[in-house]
C-alpha cells in the first residue's frame, strides 16, 4: 500500500469496505484498516446519489450536502468567463442523535452499493438516494433505539400499545403505556426557512419548506406508517425520514406521491435490503478474472459510481442534459459533465455490458444544447459536441478558470466518435443511428456536426500529412497557450476509424471516401509531426513542459502507433514524469496542479504494458510492472471506500495538503477513475486471452 494513507481516529474512522446486508449473497470480504506506522491521512467524504441528486456524508458521519440537482452548476453566468450558477445545497449539517455514541463507528457502502451505512455498536444508520424513485429523494434511517437518547414521545395516539418504526413498544406491568424512546435527526439548514406548511399527500403528513435564496422547494416526511407529523423542522423525532426536492411545487407533490408508492409499506432495513437487491439485479457478471478480492470489490463499487454519475433528470424546456455523465462525484469539485471524462465512462459502460446506459449517454451528447458557442475558435464551423464541458442545463461551457481565454479541446470530438463506435461495435444498434436528436437523426448529426468540423480543423504538415489544429487540448491550457497536441490527433484518428465503419454500414459512400482519405493523411501527419528519435512528443511546438506528455500513451492503446521501438522510447522517457509518490504526473508543468501524480497516466501506462508486453524486450517483467502499478492504486482506493482520486500528493503544498501519497484533487473521479479502472481490467483480460 502506498505511503501517506492511513485511517485517523475520528468519529467515523473505522472502515469496512465490502460487507453486505443481503443474506442471499455470498459473504464479501472486508478490508481492515492498515496497522503499520504510516503517515496519517483523513478519509474522504462519501457520496450517495441516484442521478437526480446527491448527498455527502463526511468522516464524522454528518450529512453536509443534499443538492437540489445532480451537478455543480445549473446554468451559465451572464458573463461566460465566470463560473455558472451553483446548484443549491439544502443542508449545512444533519446528524443522527446516536452518531457520537462511540469513538469508532464503522462507515461503509453496503455491498459496494449506493447505500451508505454507519455502524455504531448496536446502532446502524443508513443513507441513500433510491434508484427506484425517479426523483431527487434522500432517505435517512436509524435501525434501532439508542439507550443514551433522552428525547421520548409516543409514536401513536390511538391503539393499545404505541410502536416505533422498528416495531418496538414499551408497556408497564399493569398494561399502561410508557412512551417509547426514539432517536432524532438534527438538521441545520443551509439557509433560513422562509415558508413552511403541512399537507397530507397520499395519506401521509408532509412538511413543505421553502428556504431563503433557494428556488426549489423541499418536502420532509417520515418513513413511518403511523400518521406521524413533523413537529420541528430542525429536530426530526423518529427512526426514518425522507427529504424530497423538485423544481416546483407541483412537481414536488408528484415526487412525494411517487416516493410513497415506491415505499410499498416497507420501513426500516427492509427498504435498504430491497434497494441493494435492486442494484445487484442491475449488475452484470464481470467479464474479467480478478487478481484478488480487492480488485473485485473495487470493480463493484466502480460499477455503482458509473451509474450514480449519469444525470437522470428528464429533459424539459430549457434543460437538456439527460444521459450526460459527470467527471467526478461530490465532494469532488468536478461534478459537472466533461466530454472527455464522460467518454471514458461511456466506453467502460459499453464494454461492461451496460449498453442501455451507454446508449442514453450517447443521446445525451447529441441532445445537449445550446452548443456551438465558440465557433470563432473552430474556423467558423458549427458543431454539436462541446469544446470542454456542459452546465447542468445541457448548455456548452468552455471553462475560462479566471483567465482571458477559454479552453477549446478538439480531442473531445474524436473521443465522442470513439464512444459511438464502441457502442456500435458491441450492439450494431441501427435504431441509435436513426434516433431523433437535437440536430436531426443521430448519424447525420454525428457526420455533419462532429466529423465535418473535426475535418475542417486540420492543419497541413510534412509531405501531404495532416494534424489537428492548435488548441488547449486535454490538459486545458487555454487558447492563449494553444499548441498542436499529439493527444488531439491520436483521438481524431481513433474516432474517425470507428466512424468509418458506421459510415460503411450506412452505405454513405461519399463520406466513406472522404474520411478514408483524411485518416491516411492524419496517420502520415502524426508520424511526421510527433514521432521523433523513437518517441512521441506531446506537442509540435518546442516546450519543456509539454515535450513529455503522459497522454501520448493512448497512441499505443488506440492503435495509432505499433512500432515497438517507438513504444519503448516513449515509455522510457516517461520516467522523467515519475513522482516522489511513486507514479506519474501529466507533464513537466510548474503549477501545483501539475506537480502531483495523476492516476489517469498510471492507468494509461498499465494498459500499454498489459496489452503490448510482447512487443517489449521483457514481456513478463512488463506485465509484472503493470500489475504493480494497478495494485498500488487498488490498495489505496479500497482503503478509502472504493473512491479513486484524481491525484496523489507528490510534494507538500497548501493547495493539496496531506502526506506524500495521500489522495488529492477531485474525489472520486468517474471517467478518470471508475471508468478507466474497468477499461484497464477488461483490456488486461483481452490481452491474457490472446
């Protein structure tokens, strides 16, 4: 296990990764805290979500976030160079009354699901957003009654014996009733309550709250079936509560009705068991042989995160983001849809067999709007795929990050073509190609607003060669620093090759000829511009920072370059990107963000070594090296609840605090984490089968 990562003695310090509440399942292994003398690191906050919203629980077992929508920014700022309008968070803090009863409760994802549990002696609290309800619903349950809780109320006013949601009751020897002792949920709202009222919806007492400065109303109702009413909006007495958010009052009442129907009269742990079973029914048998149980557990958690990261809010007038996939989950800051990260997540879903989700994501690319906002950076050509990322409403964002110019990333267009090609190769789904999208049938939209603008942004090089035009590319260096990046041409060649097979299936002969000619010119141009002295350089322009670029490893993974000498030379030069934490940084940049180990590069290298080992001088040693790179990341992720981070700390700084080797950046990553992990294991399996 890498240095810099150990559990700390805080309220929720202990960790079990991999336990299961489902009696029908085989027992899953648990991963115990590392007991060796390693530098201390705080565990990351844990996220739960269902595609309609997210909640975050910190290592102290406090809920610190419940978002109104499943993305960071709802819509653009009037000034496009600034961040968009942030999604509202309802909670400052919410905590169960028993959370601090002991010093070392256990916090875990139940069976590597989206259900979070904190175990505290005889007490267990559950937190989850059910996939079974197609709304933004957050459920909090307390499984038993703590003796230390002082608040006591009867849960019914009629009948012989009052009962709690758990079915417990209290009576004296002569038959008189003694009030039950109940837990309570303490809620500190993020803003003052401006208005509240109590309604009866589908026979259930429901409190509707409007918080100051938050346009979306929120409903609060007990999961108990005893007619309980909410007495206080800050001290919620009872063993189960649901928080439901919606765009407006009418939608909120519908969401409450749907939640009550989904509950089906179940309470307590039966809701948890049902939700975990439903997720397990959705899972597909892994198409890999795992090296150990930790790989299997991380696969399952990654599969869950990929589903959690896909936006499920329905498209409505002014919002067109359904199907898009976030780059990270909160508390990671990149919980916004990024074209490139989404591509790796989408390809992972396709290769894992989750083709319904992959299809929905592809449609998300082609229904997002408005896009084509930076035509001044694309030689005036209109386009469908964003040049960087999307706001929650589906509109294009180019990410200025406080600078004077946007990011324009032509690799996004090649990567989007790759995703469709992977899906097509897997399914041969003709209905997708004819599906109605924002700009017409999907095939025509892909050809006219992805392929054609990509071909229109090529520059001549060498003897009849072409490369993709200068831009910000995958490391987002902004147009003021634009260069001709190898990664853009790698993804263009790969994406166009995949599109070519689809064009042939559509008998689009004119396009087939055009694309075939451009691919040949790109292949010539790539070798002429980027292959020097038996290695691939990151940019055409001379640059100490970009000369050695870890992203060029995709040239081997995507089949753009197969020459063993170039492969060896490129891998050897990569050692100049080696960090003190053990892995590889992206480039030799000077900013704090560029100095740390970047896991995406580690995964790219492991993929090359697994798939291309036979082309290198010592195949067995290269496969062992790939195994060590992967094992290091798996070990660390398993300790941190299966969360794969963006980076590991490679040198101490105030921007990325922590010991060397501690997780850093946005946590957990989706495409650059869960997605590329699945891709790496699947490619390893394919390589071993050859």
